[in-house]
C-alpha cells in the first residue's frame, strides 16, 4: 500500500525511514530518489542516498517534490 508523505506529521514519522521521492525538476540530473530521510525543515529535506558503495546526502527543496512515500529497501 502506498503511504504518501504530505503533512509535517507524515515526515516526522518517516524520519530515519527509507523513502521514495519523485521531483518536478531534476536534482543532480535525477528526478527520482530513494534514500533514508535524514532530516527535514519546512523548506527542504535531506536524504541519505546510497550510490554503489558510497552514501551521499541530497538536499531537496520541498516545493520540488511531486510525490513522496515510504519505500521498501532491497
């Protein structure tokens, strides 16, 4: 079941969880990210994204988020 993240309380519950984010505008050339929600403010959120063997932090403007939901990490 898809559990979209919309309200502040949704993001609070998702802190430290693995989430999927779809963007309106690409960030670093990508329009979809999956990663751990490291932190968030009313303006932006920071995801820890694993790329091959490295983990990098991606900061995303919340106005740029088309959809955000909890995801399953494989």
